[in-house]
């Protein structure tokens, strides 16, 4: 078979890239074409995304791919983080610079929304975990400070939908990314228009929702004629599609998509909408083939990333491998934090935020870099154990193995901690699960694969994994008992 090439655009919180999947009919090989930095831009005291620069970098990557692979390129599709969006007017002009989800303008808006629509009703209409940066509260923020912009908006496009529009002109909302908004109905799989109406929010700008694998059109430039295919456009949805499990269709395995965020959950056929799911603040986000990702959003390695940034500001430069070694040498289970506490969402100084938490909760205050990072790793692992128990309770299944995928799967210290806390084997890899899920959805859309199970067969044949066995959990159990909310 002649080699065929599929292109994936994968944007994360720290970087973006254009990546090629070289497909020979049995296995796929990845080749990074272009990588570029990403991150928030400060503008007049707010945090924004520089989407025009990102689009320029993507075009550079596509041009490089065209020079290298030419007519072998079949299609391209984009995945990004969730919740954030671009507003276009009827003339396709951007309205405002899109906000970053960590911007402070949504502070307190969840509670104001609950005064109008009860929390339980919002959950029934969306199935989503309550996070202050969900698109629902971002729309409320727009309504509060710039209602004229909402009135003028003709189309709302989530970040990957915006990139697909830039590529081919299609204005569609891919299902998995739309499901992160907190205004997609978890049973009807369409916009929750009654919820928006009760909150006084317009809906005239919402595009049609389409499933992952939909062909949206043809690329205009720089590769005219190449198909644009929507993958699971929320990066976690692509990452879960990229988990190398042989148990597709069962809920007896869990995943952690580990990076800036840790998204821990199970793949289920129906959204979990019980009162207990609401009380546990779990989320039901869309997946491939009509599945749902029953999961918890956990603050993730953001804590370590921001500690590293603070260390660099003080003149101490460490890579992540060095920080992991330093953490491994620090004393165990001295200081623990609630990683999902709002004070860790975007503090100006993460080490100070961690130390203040420990001081307030009367724990030893981490002093060294290694102590700080170990505190982050151990606290994350304990949160994984808590979420594991919630997932088993909600599904009635015993989870037999945990798959960690994404960049964080390379962290051997955290992976072993996860096995120890959860008392389950942990299988790590592939690092490139998101790219694999994106690209193989495109392969399937071209007719060369027929199912999610087949996609995962290819992933197992195309990647390697590492296994961590659980060690004694007595010290972890004691630590979990003294972990406080703070």
C-alpha cells in the first residue's frame, strides 16, 4: 500500500504543533512537523489567547508538511483544550480578543447563576462538573461587561472549531468540544436552549453540532484540496480514543490524560446524571462513537509548571526531569494540598500559594524546590485515589488497571505514586495519545478503519507502554486520612 499521510493540529496550554501520521495500512508512525509556543497574553489586566499568531504558526506547519509529503496528504484536523471560544460577526470579523479560561472575570459567576437556575438543574441540562471557567460562565461574563458584543455575534466557535473555520470556512461545533461548554444536553446531545434562556443568554450564534469524524470541507491554503476532518476536537477526547486498551466498551479500566490538567475517568455509553454524580461534582463530556467520558478535572501538573516558572524567575533553571529527581529525594508525605482548591487556579506565585495553604492547615511548610514538587506529586496521587473510588461507586465496576497517557505519562515518580495510592497497576503511554486519537479518527473517516476497537489495535501495534505495580499503601492511607480541604 502506498503510504498515506494525515495531519493533526494539536494545541495545548504550553505549546502547539502540526504533526504528521504516516499510515501504511497496519501501523501509524508520527512525525512532528512544526512546534511553537503557546500561552496566555496579558492585555489591559486580562488574560487572552493570541489566536491569530497561533493560526499563522499552523499555516507555517501546513506549508512545511506540503513541501515534505505533497499529494500523499489526505486530511487534516485540529484538537485543543476545552471551554474557550471565538465570537465572529456576520462579516466573519472577530469580536474582541478571545479570553483565556484562567482570566479572573468569571470569579463568583457560578454562584450568581445558581441564584437564577439551581445547581441541580444546570447539571441535569449539561451533566458537567462545576468549574468557574466553563463556557456557560464565560458567556455570563460577556453579558455582564460587553452585552453589545454578544448581540453582534453571529457565530460562536470553540477553539478547534475556529481553526477548522479558518482552514475551510465551515462553521460547525464538533460534539466533544461543545460538550465542555456546560450548555449541551447530555441525553439529547444538542444545545440546552432552555437553560440559556433561563440565564438570559442568547443562543442565535450557536452553530450546528456534528460528530467527530465529520468531513467539514477542503483546505483553502496552503494545501488546497486536502480534506478537513473534525477529530474528537477536545484534546482529552482524542487522548481517550488513543488509550491502548483492549477493553473498548467496558468501564473496568480508567484513564488519566496527564499534562497541565489531569483528566481522570472512564469511558461509558451513557452520561451519569444521578444525584450522587452531582454531589461528587463529576463531569460527562462527549467521546468518540457517542460515548461519554465520565471524569473529574484535576488541576494536574499545572502546579509543577508554575513552581518551575517561579524558580526560573528567581534564577534557578530546572527541567522537569531534574525536578522529579529532586522530589524523589525529598521526605515523603509531609505536606499535602487540595490540588483543586481555587487558590491554585492562577496564583501569581505558586510556591507561595502552596506554602500558605500548608501554613493555614498547620502542616510543615515546604522549603526546598524538591519538597514543593513532592508535595504536588503526592497531592495529585491522593486526588487520583479519591476519584478512583468515585468512578467505581458511580459505575458499579471494579477498575482493574489505570492507563496514564499524554506528556505526564513520562513522569515515573508520579506514575508510581498513582499505582501506590490507587492499589492498581498503572500502564503509561503512549505520550502521543492525543495525536494518535486525532489522526486515527481521520484514518477511519477515510474508510480505512471501521471502529474504535480497531483504532486501539493500531495504537497497541504502533506504540510502547510501561507498567507500574502497586507497592505498600499503608503510609498513603494514613496520609489520605489527614488530607484536609483547607
